[in-house]
C-alpha cells in the first residue's frame, strides 16, 4: 500500500463490532417505546434492571454498573423515587450510606417491559428456550463482563 493509505480493519473484528452496534440499536428500538410508555428513560431502565436483581444498591454501585456519572445517576434515581418505582433507605450495616431499592411499582414495570421485549425477541429468534439461546445469553454475558473490566 502507498504511504498514507488506509488499512482496512480485519473483517472478523469489523463484523463483530458491526453486529454488536446493530444489536444495540435493535435493543434500543425495541425498548424505547415500551419504556417510554412506562415513563422510564433508558438510563432509568438500566437502574431498574439492576435493582430488580435484589437487595439495596448504593449510588456508587448504580453509577458504576450503568456507566453513568454520579450526578446523572443521582438525577435518574431521584426521578425513579418521585415516580414511586424505587425508594431509598439507610444501610442497616453502615448508617452513613443510603441504599436504593426497587419498589413494588418498579418491579411491575420491569416485569411488563421484560415480558413485552422478550416476546418480540422470541418472535425474532425463536420462542422456545433452545440450547442456542442459552449459549447466546452466556456469550453476551461474557462480553458484557469483559467490557466492564477493560
């Protein structure tokens, strides 16, 4: 190649990056109308999903997991609390800390949104819980975990 010419990236890497980008857009397209109908932003949805895993979460945990700056995470939680989808309590172990919990209304929103989106996904990739779907879930989880550590 001549000096200054552009080297194309390896097709395998480009293909994976493009697929992940397309998947991100597809998820956003599927989630947006459903979460919007529930009055929840995409960032609010991420917080609700983390809270749905159980237990109270500190603001630091929520900010880290959702990749939101701390002030943004605080505003998102403020909106969820104002909407009665989440609530704050003092940490029983460390009374200086406040933990955020999923409220009953928040759990109902998570269940409704997950049900609707999973039905859409099931229609696209097959409704049954196949070995391939389980493998896909494991691979996506591995990618997500690796992304958090790098």
